[in-house]
């Protein structure tokens, strides 16, 4: 799966590259637009369009019927029951496209979360780094050093029960910003402004499908039993200034991709 | 853009705005499409809940208002609900023949336990006239419908009698119902009694009522005609009545293209949509973005077609039938019916009633005369296709009729089925033998009566009614030719025959002319723009002379052709007398006004054989073609007439029939077998 992840990452890198010099919001909006169009096309391909149109017409009629025959509560209740039943049938019709869409959507979601959910660390900002080991090294044996863009702040806190070591680091430059822990190189924060936010490491020398869903995780290949097997770096949540509010990346994505979806459905005549 | 998609945005956009305001709560999102689906679904649930609650909350108020209105009822209602099952052209004479053979069990039951009798029809016994009298209970001189067509006396041109269409100063199209007087369901509405009126002829454009109404006969197609089919083929079949030819151009191996003409459009001609036909192992048709598969010689499902006229969109529905022949494919397209889901013309009241029906049961024929008799007469479609079309229209109607029966449990439900009329027009010569289309029709109508009986409750009255009966039509009587040969009609020099619209008539030498299915008009001075006959003694004398001459007319075998001729004053009384004919001609069985003279034409002979597929008719002496009156209640009166149905319904539901109505309230009593029948059903 390794090459596939690389390809996915590369695709998103390429997509967001033109916006790397701008605020991350622009890259997020652009990717949301592309996703809105792509997912609506996929929805059309995966859904029984005629059946959806038919059931929606029926639902509309049942609602109109409730207004037409409002004088008679038994009619209204019968029509309301029919409407709910039609609604279930409608939901059953969208289950398949929903499942089909869910697959690419999860990948897209993960990529976007990796790239846009965390704010970049600025110079002078402090963060907390936690490193996990299979066997916690002795205090004197711990080898931690800054490779670029960071200054480590002592003390190192050892949590024996969790086999973790935590410490703080202050940003001095970069990106890239990296550490060396027991000889393993760990990236901290965004590898490049505007794209890619590594905030967790996992030791793994094999790749699985699930790796596609965790692009924010850096795969660490330990070359000795002393190498770390995991860890995390605390990065602040990203907030985007839109229409006077501070929006999460998900809200921005939802609004932009939905708007694109509506326009796409209108232009492409997709029955939703 | 499709309506349903547009409608879905009506739900999605408000949701979208809600989400916009609450960005942090948007974590349930699963992508456009499916996401919208789930959100919409939630809105639907909410909608159902709210409307139900609202309905329950306001129900007591509405019931109170209704009770107060009903308290004003002058009579005590004797029926819980009146169901009128209109079977256009259903002949009591033919049905009696089948009854005597032990067929038509449901009608037999009505005849045994309730009523089955002949119903006197109007003069002439033509659907628009008879159904207008049915709904208003007045004679044609009071409702102003004397025929399908009436004469424009200024221009001597036939025009549609029931509806006037045109464009106002703002270029906006309008349609105005020309039928005068009030239908009886309007009187029911005054007392809070609801009516569901489906496809009763001469109800276009729909008039407001307390209930629902779907217009019937005379609803036009989107081209503005009373139904014109399209034949798409490579070779020109020549001129056709009731349809038009469009060339089908080859554009590849087994691929053809054409432009399907739609509404009128600008001076450049009608608006069109491209059409692409692929034949071979798989026959496919692409029209206006819709793609369908065609089975040879079978009608397709309804196809939605959108015509774009600038920014304006006209939505239509049509069905197609492909015939594969040696000289290439022949594609038949039905008339472009108004799409009931998004009607370009008002075809129902309330306007969204047609939309409700279309959503519940799918698209349905909305054209007034939906069964394409002209296409069969012109050999554009075969008999099987015609019957397939007629029966599918019947099924559509049946579906909406039973929906109305289930929704409207009190008041009036009236529905007219046309299939019985059309099949008899086209297959009368096949008789009622086992397996004939006519026999199947009578049996299926009987089944319909049986199914209706099953829906009735105690105190419900079923009235089966037809506007006229049927008889044969083997010989055409060209009344204009007769008038010409008898010296009443003059032709311009060199003119021997006239195709239509009186082109070539010398009005200065014409004392009388004929137009429509049974009418003769005098060229009256002061009324017609070039009238020469003076009103009074002279006009009376001319009418007497014509009537006497027609009564002496004989065919080659010496059989009389005309049975009676009525002067208008003898049979009509009312303010709209002047719109009708001056003399109504009643023909014997087998004879009817010729095809040409109906629209102001004049042929080479007075009598000539009817070679059309249309071989059954009812435009004869109306005494020959009475309608039927059957009921699950027993009739105590003699000689009921179609005018009597309205007052009877009013009286059954507790409303005093207004004085202007000419019919009388018939005495219907619950029969001993009624309750038993309902319980059995």
C-alpha cells in the first residue's frame, strides 16, 4: 500500500500546490470544490436515479395530499404514514451510493484533516512532544536531539506505565522541523507550509489499507529494538476566518462542497 | 432543469443555510448527494409530523365550520356520499343485449337490486353538449354548448365551442371556458360539501370548487391543438388530419435524427427538440436528454420533454411507438400532453392537484381527447397500439378515480371514463362477439362497476351514467352538398367542392349552411356578416323548406336518411340561442354528417360511404342513442334525463336544486338489496 499512499499524498500535494503561498483556506476551498463535483458525479453513477426521482415525486405528492385532504385526519395520517414509508424507501435507495461514496470520502476526509485541521507552528511557539517505546529506555540512555527548526526544553518526563517520554520543544525555524529520538528521525508539524501536518508517529514496517486513512501519521521504521514505536506532537486546532466567524476546517469543507454539490447537481441534472 | 431536482433544492437550500449558521454542528456530513439525501429525509420526517399535527390541531375548527355550513342545508341529506361513474357512450341497448346473455354480472346486480334504465340525452346527443347539460342541468341554449364547434358568424369560420384561447396585451396566453351556467358541484361547495371531479368533459380551464377537479375533454396539448400526433418517417405520407409528418433523416448506420416540433414559438416556426433514433437489435430513442428503449409496435412509457422558448420552458409528456418496416423505421409520437407534474396550462383545481396525482401514480394523459383516433384512422398506428393506448389511459383514470374514492368519503365523487366512447367509435363494426374490442370494453366497464361497489359504504349512492349510446355509422351525409343541390347554398364561380372553412361559398347567394355534427344555420341578415335571410316569416319558411326536403332524402336503396329536423325554438330556450344552429338534423341509424361538412366543407355527393376506421357514432337522432342510468338505489321515476342527474345529486346530499335548473330531482330510494350488496362486496 505504500506506493498508493504516496500517490494519494502526491495528488493532494499537487492539488494544493498552487495555493501553498496563500492562506490555507484557499487550498481547502479549492479541494472542497473538486470534492463536491467528484462526489456528486459518483453519486449519480452509483444511485438509481430514476427510482430516486420517482420516490421523491411520490413523497412530494404525499405532502401535497396532506394539504389537499387536510379536512380529514384519517387521510392526513394515512398520507403521513405513506410519506414516512416512502422516506424509508428513499433512504434505502441512497444507502448504496452512500456506501460507495464513503470509500473515497474517507480518504478525502483524512487527507483534508491531515492538512487543514491543525494550525502551523510559528517561530517561538512551544509544543509538547510525546514518544512511545516498546521498552522504555533508562533516563541516561535516552538519546533525543533536534535535527532542524526546534530547541528542546528539558526536563524529559518519563511515564513508566505508558512507556512514554514527554518533553517540550520550541520552534526556532523551518519547516522542516525534525527530531532524532534514539536514532530515528521524527518530523514535527507541517512538513511544508500549507500542506501536510504530521502530528503522530507510529512504528510500522508494513502498510495496510487503513494507512490510507491516516495520512497525518508518519510511519517510523525502527532499525533497532530501542527505536520509538509511536508518539505524537500537540498542534493547535486550525480556525478559519469566514464571514466574521471562526470556522473549523470541516465546516468550511461542508459548506463549500455542498454548495458545489448543489450547483453540480443542477448543471449535471443529478437527482438527489 | 428538471422540476423534481429544482424542488429538492427547495429543501436543501434552507438546510444549507442552517448549516451555514451552525458550522460546528456539521459533523454528521457524509458527502454531497447522500448527505443531502439524509438531510432531506429528515426534513420530510419533520414535514410529515408538522402537517399531521397541524391537521389534528385545526381539525376541530374545520369540522365546526363545516357543521355550521351544513346546518344551513335546506333538506336532510339522504346519502352519505354520491359516486358518479361516467362511462362515455356506454349504450344501455348494447348492454341489455349482453345482460340477456347472462353477461355483465355487476350491471345485472344493479338492474336487479337497484336501477338500470335508459337516460334521455340532449339534442344532439354529443358529448360536449350532453356532459354540459349533465353538470349544469340546463339545455344548450343556457350553457351555450351546442356542438364541439360553433360558427364565428362574422368570419364564417368554425371555432371551438367550449374554450377560447389567445394571448392578452401582455402576450400572456389565456384560456377561457365558454360554457355558461354553473355546475351542480358549485352548489354543494356552498354548504361545505366537498367534491372530487375527475375528467368530466367541458371543465377546461378548471373552475374553482370546494374540492378537487381535473379537467377533461377539450384540454389542449402544448401545441394548442385538441391533439395532434407526430409521424416521423423517411417518406412523406401526404396530408393527414389530426397529425403532422416530420422527416426522419439518416445520420449513420441504423441511426436517424429529427426535430420534434413543440409549441408555436416565434415567427420562425415551432420550438423543437432534437430526437435521435437507433434501430437494430436494440431500438433506442433519445429525445430532449431522455433516453428510452423502444420495443417494436409497442407504446413506450411516458417521456418528459422540455421545450425551451427563450427563457420560458414548456413541459410536455409523450409516448412513442416504433414500427420497423422495409423502407425504414416509422416512429409515432402521441400528442404532446401537458405534463401534469408541471403543467404549462391550468388543468386542475387546485393547480397542484394534477401534481399530486402525477406523483402518486406517475405521468398520465392530460389531453382532452387522449385516445388517438386520428392516428388509427390514418393508419399511422395499428389497432393493437390504439387499444394498448386506450386501455393504459383507462388504467390511469381508474387509478385516480379510486384514489378519489378513498380520499373523499363524504360528498361527491364524479369521474368520467372515455375509453368506452373511443373503442366504440373505432370498433363498432366488430360487434359484441366474444373477444371483440367492444365486448372486452363492456366487460371491463362492468368490472369497474363491481370494483366501485366494493368501495361503497352504507348510505353511499352509486350513479352510473353515460351521456349517450352508440350506433353504426356507415354513410356520410354531406349537408352542405344537399343545401347546395337544393338551392340554399351558393358557390363562387368555378368552385365545385370545398375542403373546409367555407372557402368558395358565395354568401350573397347562400340562405343556409351547415357546420358541426348536426346543425344547419341560416345566413340571417343582421346576425351573419353577409346575411341575406330576413328574420321572421322568411327565415321560418326557409327552415320549413329545408326540414321538409331533408325528411324526403333517401339513400340508393330507398331508406330514409333523416328521421327528424328540429327548429331551434322547438328544443332550446335560453339566452345563448343565437350561438347555436337554427335547425338540428336527426339522422337514422348508420347515417351521420359527413367528415367534410363538419368543418365547413362541401364534397361531390350528398351521400357517400364512410370508409374511415371511425365506424360507430352517436351524432344521430338523439332518441336512437339514449345514455344509461344505473344505480345501487331504486329509481321511482319514469323517463329520466341527463338534466336530472345534477338536481338528483343535490337533493340526495341535502341541497335544494336551484330554480334555474331544468332537470328534476329523481326519486332514488335505497333498495332492499343495497345494503346486502355492499356487505357482500
